[in-house]
């Protein structure tokens, strides 16, 4: 099936996800973009770092905030290969990410359109624009392959 | 009013919260305990560190995981002075914290008994035992004083 060309930041996030898989981590990658430039990026790394918070999104947000010297990432976009969990969705709120673009939905662990639906509560201080499905097939293939190989 | 003596880890978390206030950060402190010993502790520090994820709970969990060399903190207790937000509740799930003890409820930003109620969804992989109200008066006083001084 022909697929539309992916935006560069999502292609980069998928490359990072592939690197995670090669390192034995669940293949998820994330990229923070400001004015068309990548200001932070990371892949999933909780096992190697012994850090349960070392999800791709958290690490990419921390990297971007360090790059910009600001805990607020207003006007930034976050590209990630899988629907963020509650922890990462919460971090997106705190960082004031302007737009979240995620590839594959995660009915088990996702907390954007599943489970805790972090952005959908009246208490939520900041709701990013949310785009999903861009790169979904590629991301789902990576995850499927990773878990199949480990079964 | 006479109050019951606080458990040592909550007293320590309140001291860390006071240190946060002195540093100009929202006064929240957190302590991770394993078999009666503190294995990680932290105070809120997002402003000084330019890190939107630098909540007391996240930093305490990261410190404990580094101390124990394990991303899973099974059998550990987390003491924190305020009801965790969605990000921190998600991190508690990922870390498999066995018991969460928090002091004051947070109707605005909390995500345990308010808002996203992160532990209450069928998808939630791990639900810690939750105890609240221990040190509530002391924690609420610290927060009230901090925000009053800044108005």
C-alpha cells in the first residue's frame, strides 16, 4: 500500500524507536520541534537506565527544556510514535506543549483517548492540539515485531 | 489542636517541602522508603532546573530507582506532601510503588481522587495502596503561606 510521505520529525521519532528496539527497549521514540527545528529527542530507555520515568516523551521534553532554558515549551510540537501514557500526558500538560502528534493508538497504556484521558478533565490546565495516525502503520509494525520476537 | 505524631518519612517530606518554598518553588516534598529506610527523596524544583518534570515525586522515584539499581520499586512506600498529579501518579504506576501516602488533597491538580483518577481505570497496570490525610494540616499550611506571600 502506498503511504503518504511522513513529516520529518515523525520519521526521526520512528528511527529513534528502531534504535530503542535494537537496545532491547520497547520501541518508542519522541521528538520536540520548535519553529521547524528539533530542540529535544529521545527514545525509550527505562531498562538500561533503571529509571521508570525514562519514557521517550519525558526524556525528549527534559532535553528540549534544557536546550531552551525554560520549563515551558509553549509553541513546541511533540512527535511520538505511540499514544502517551498518563505520566507522559501529564508532562505534556506541565510543559505546555502546543501540539501533540502521535502515530499509533495505545488502548492498553494510552491516556489521551483511552484510560485516564488526561487532557479531558475540567481540571486540566492546558490542552494541546492533538493529531494522531501519522506514521501509525510503521509504529505498529515496530511494536508488533518487537513483542513477537520476545514471546 | 493536638495532632498525632507524624511518621518520620512524612516529617522528612514536609521538611523538604519547606526547603522548596525557601528556594522559591511550590512547597512539595517526597520520600521513598524501603524496609524502613529512605532510599530516595526530593523536593519540587521545576523552576530552578528548567525541567517541567522535576516534581518531588518524579525526582524521588528516580533517585530511589538509581539507589536500588532497579526501575521497579516494588515493596517501596512513597510519602508525599500533596496528592500527586497525573504525571506523578503515572510514574508511581510504572515504578510499581506498593503504598502511596500523601498529606493534603489537591482538587485542582491532583489525579488520584480528583481529575484523571489515574489508578481507577481498568487499564491501570498497578494500583498502589493509597493512604491520605497524614500531615494534611502541615502541608496545607505550607502551601497557603507560599501562595499568600506571592499574591
